């Protein structure tokens, strides 16, 4: 790209960044403030939280409540909001604080605050609508906004658009009966990717694409509309090349207003990319918004398509809310659209047996489902280093032993149980340290928990680990821990990290959940313990750090299993066979 072209592209991205920020700021300022604060560099974020905390001590302060939540002291925030709800709070301020409580997931407190908010007041009705929307009552949220203008009317229009998509609205693509594909070429349409996102989702996508290229395919990836600019990357290029894999970005000069219009815009840009690159197969992943765009293009152009179900995202959404949301309108529609997408695809790929069983229960033919589990490649296939050598490379104290994990730092991972378990172990093992590598919204709360339990000086928060160094951190551990909570999402979704730990020759202690039991065979390559039980977790870890022979045996068995059965090259062969099969079935008769 020329210098002039680069300047135009950056200016367009900046406009997109500003318009996105303004939309969120005007439609949901509380959530916008929380998300923005969490993305600040840690030093700046902690400094700002400390300043606000010292300056504002009132229970009914919006800024004070936001600062407590961002700082990881959710309990203090909830207590302050509860005191405000019980006191003589002004009605208008009650509505603003209810927004904070909703954003923090404190549903009962939000309801108590809204009982003090004036009926029929636009600001209060917006807060009531946000709470209803948070709980999945889409129709109820829209009713709260009826009869209001201004911000309420804008919010209603945006939510009506989203509700139409959840109720089955689909984008339109003009048919192209003259479409001709390039044999062997496959286009993956994905939510996010390297180098801007380092999640397990992005790592899996990249590993699949690299393995497909090695197997003789010509893979190309296209990311969703507005990514990565909309996640805070205003200087992102229109295309990235990582390890020879091309990632194309859908970054128009402006985004169409509304969820439904945005879906139509995304589909049109995807269709243009398909016409330019002429893939023989389209491949997309959860959730269903990706699938409906790919389905529209595939059916218009006569291209076979694959839907890869990497999780039940309706359950992920529900995992941060009260159990009652599983009876909500949004949850029901979310699951219906997911099942509809899987039934419509020419083939379905999923990660594990529990997820396959769910798909069959949703009406997907078992013969159209292919298992391609999480796997390993690159550095994880090399002979693992010793723990002491890995600790030196990671900059850790070689004189200590480390247990821990490399993970996204989110609530359902159960890392609070791991910190509590370590606090039980610490007095008995003076040389033991806890390593938590990764980042996420739950990190501030974990720091505060470690301080409260008196083990902060023995917990290492390593932050986000670069992809090329991930194997070092796995190998630096004596025991790799996966302490996931017992939730619908964790019972069905098989994560990548236990496979990487096994390939690193490290024994795994994991929660005894169906999805994890597919990866960790108790007594063979690791130990399974009761989920949500720090004492049981501590006992499992202690058994391995106290019995080096057992730890070596389990680690060696895990390594042998991962290298033999869980490689991306093996998955690439499955994908290639699947692509050939559905392409042949779709081909017109000679």
C-alpha cells in the first residue's frame, strides 16, 4: 500500500473508532466506562482507581462504584450499592446506580435501586430496559422504552434490530449461478484472529490454517465486520500475514446503523471477498451470526459450507447471569438460531463428544458431524524442557517450584478456587509458588484475593503470554491446573490448555466435568477433582508435588497421548477429507 493509501486507511479506521466509541458512550455509558477502564495499562488503571477511591467515598457515587468494580473489589462495590439502595438515595441517582449494578451483574441490587427510581422517567426506564435486556427479556426491554424519544428511542431502534436477527431475520445475497471456484481453496470466516487477539479461539483458527496449508490446501481467513478496529486497534492494517496465512479485514469507511443492517453489510463484504478469491468451500465458526452470513453467500453462489461449533455461546452468555435466564427469550432464541445453523450446514465440525451429543439432540444428523478436537503443533511437539530450564527462560525464580495455569482470566475458569487452594498449600510448602499467566476481567479480583489470603508475595501474575513463548510457561510448571466451575458451558466445551499441558509432559489436575474428562483421564495422565472445592483441588495438587514418580508417570503418559492423537496435522487430514466430500456432493452432475 502506498503512503497515501496507508494514510486514507488509518483515517478511515480512526473515524470507525470514534463513531464506535460515541455510539457506546451515548447508548450505554456505564458499560463503556467499565470496558474502557479495564483495557487501560495496569499502572494507569490502578492509579486512576486509587485516585477515585480516595476522592469519592460516598455509597451513592457512580464513579466510586465503577472504580471499585474495575479495581477488582466487586464485594465492596456490591455492599456500597446495597447500602445506597437501602438509604435515602435520590430517585435520579438510583437509576444511574442501577446501571452500574446491572453492568456488574448485581441483579438484586439493580432491582432494589430501580424500585426507588421514578416511574415513567426516561432515564429510569432506560435503566429498567437495560436490566431486562441483561436478563434476556428482549421484548420486556423494548416495552420499557416505548413512548420515549431521544436516547431511549435510539436504544430501542438498535435493540429492535438485534431482536429481529435473533428471531430469524437473514441477510440477502443475489444469486450467482455462474460462480466458479478455484479447486483446493478454502475461506474461513472467523470472529477474531492473530495478531490482534491471542485467545484460544484465535490460536485454534491459526493452527488449523497453518496445518491446512501444509496439507496442500490454499486457506484464507476473513474476520468479522469492523474487527480489529472495534476492539481498540485503530492502526490495524487491511490485511495481516502471520506465518504465511492471510487475514483479510472487513473495514468499510462507515458501519451501517443497527444490528440487522450491520449483518447485511457484513454479508455483502464477505460476498465480495468470495467473488475475488473464489474458494471452493466456506468454513465458519460459532456463533450463529457468522453462520447466517456464510450461509447466505454459500446458498447464493452454490458453495458448500462448514459450521464449526466450538461452544454453546448461549451457555457462555448465561454463565455470568442468574440461573433463571435459561428460561429467557434471548437464551431460547440463541439456542434456536445455533441449532438452525448447524442443521443447515453441509457439514458440522465440533471439538468433543459432549458437544457432538448436544448437536445430535438438537436435530443434527450424526453422520454430518466430524470431531476435530483441540490439538498441538509447533513448539509443543518438540521435546519438553525440564521445569528448571523453562523457569529460567520465563524469568522465574529457579529456586522455587511452580504450579498454576496459562489461561484466559475469566470467572468460569475457576481461578479463584485455585488461589484459595494455593493458600491452603502455601504454609506446608515454603518453596511453592503459584503462576497465573494470562489476562482478563477477573484479574483485579484475583490480585485482591491473593492479598486478602496473605499469599500475594507468592503468586506470580505473568500477564498475557506471547504465542511463541506459551510452551515455556507450560513447561515451567510442576503441575498444570484447570479448575473450571461446574456450568453448562464448562461441562460441554473442551478447552485447548489441558492438551498443551499434556504435550508439555506436565500432569494436569482438572475439575471433574464431562468435557475435561475427555482430555484428562484420572490416574492416567492427570487427576480429576470435585469442581468448586478448593480443598479437593489442593489435595490433588499436593498429591503430585509430593510424589515426583507419580507426576513423571502421568506427565509422560499425557505427552505420549497428545503427540500420538492430538496434532493439528491429523486434524488437517480430517478437514481435507471433509472438504472433498462436501464439494463432491455439491458438484453439478456431468
